[in-house]
C-alpha cells in the first residue's frame, strides 16, 4: 500500500481501524519521511552537551548554525538546563 493513513484525521483513523483492525499507533516511518529531524536531534545533543560542560564560546558558535527563529528559544532552554544543575551559562 502506497498511501498511509493520517491517524490525526478522525475519518481516516476510523477507516484505518476498519481496514487494519484497531490500531493505536502507526508504524514509525518518521525517519524516512523527515530525516532532518534526526540531524536536528544530533545538533541539539551536541549544543546541550557543550552548555552543560560550561563552554559558552562553543555554544554561541553552535547557536549560529540553527535557524534564526529557533535561536532565542534554544538559548533560553540551554540557560534553564544549566541552571537546573546549579550553574549559570553566560551566552
């Protein structure tokens, strides 16, 4: 089957239940459909690690590799993560 059901659409979910039996979760095909999410996950792991190791210069360098619209939220998240460990991150 080429088309996969959109499980967020109630009509398609009902049809999938009819065709396939009751399905709570579709097969995880996100890695094939959205490989950019894997890359972003790796980038997030790296920048979090650098923040936790207290390397603000490297964090600022890595922040510039992120889309501009995500940088502000990411910066706040990193500051909060480091603060949760009882330290401060000056970025």
